């Protein structure tokens, strides 16, 4: 009779027995992965916690690791290409108290797009990165982008002030007809620093799908709707009522601010 022992150290079948050896990551794969990790660490601040690329069981147990976490958690996802890298990370919304003792949304969150030029093979100069903050409505535009109609966003941080026009940022997003992917082209003009540069980033169809999925997931959080749902509790009568304001006491509801 054939016996198969899952948790043991042998497979038994017939008259012979062979030791079971679990698969291990090859040294070539490990070195290749390490190169990618090193390329992504150039812009990380000292406050950001980086998991080791080695198969450490304690690092892989993320639910237990994050349970009871009181420090801020920073997240970021980056696409690496030959001439530039494009990172995206969310910024939490801001809240303020009202006279009644409640808490309301005072400023929507956003998603930062960070463009960094390449200075070598898998090497990027994050000290020269250019940042474009996508608002909730701009994220909605990208989510509903027509492949045949590119979109363009214009930002002037000093609009309505005497310094208007000194810094201009234009982000254009459209489809690459030859590959079916998309392009992100950021043009930055800063008269204060005498900067006029353009950063072009091609994105594959799969990468753009990842971006859309992340944007679609994060939108309610940028609008603060998750905080409203969290503060709503079911009372004894079976009806939902607004609970006591607790946003400021819930570190798990907030992301750390991203420095400009």
C-alpha cells in the first residue's frame, strides 16, 4: 500500500524511501532580487522600516508583526525603467475638531507620484526627484481614462498669489499605440531654481492595471470615508449611530506624512 506522510521526512512507496528536501531559493535569484531592492532604497528615510530580502520567518509573519503596531507605517510602490523610476505613495487626509466635539475632514488625501532620473544601471537619483500630487478627482480621471484620449493635469502651487507662474508642473498621461501600454510625461518649470526638465516614463498594460487597482482601493481612504464607517457603531436597539470621535486615537487609520 502506498503511504504519503505530509509532515514527515520521507515519502514511502514500494521498497525504497527518499528523504524529502524542501525547495530553497537559488543564489542567483537572491542576488538578482537584492539588486532590485538596493535600487529602491536610495530615497528611503530613516523612519521607514525595510524588510530583509532573506526568507526570515518573523518578517514573513506580517499579521502578527503589525498587530499592536503604534508607529507610523510608510508604503510605496515603484516602477523601474531604463531612464527613470516612478514611485507612488498615498498621503493621509487631514482632520479638524468642531465645536460640538466631533471630527470632520479638513483636507482630502492624495497620491504622490515621484519621478527620479536614472544615473546608471538600476541606479536612480532620488535627491533630484520631481513630485506630482494627484487629487481625488485626478485619480478618478485616470481610473476612467479613455485609451484614445490622453489627459493632462496642470499644477501651480502659487496660483492666486503674487508668485503665480514661477513653478509650473504639467503631467500628461496617454496610451502608447505601439505597445498598448501608457506613458507618464512630467514637465516641470521652476524659475526660482532655473529648472526646466521633462521626465518620460513608459508603463506597460500590466503596470497600469496595478496602478488603477491601487488608486481604486485607496480613494475612499483619501476621502476619509473609512474613518466615518469606523466611528459608526451598532447600539443595543439594532440601529447604527455615530460613535465617539476616535480618529486621533487610532494610529492604524493614519499614514505618515510624506515630505516634499
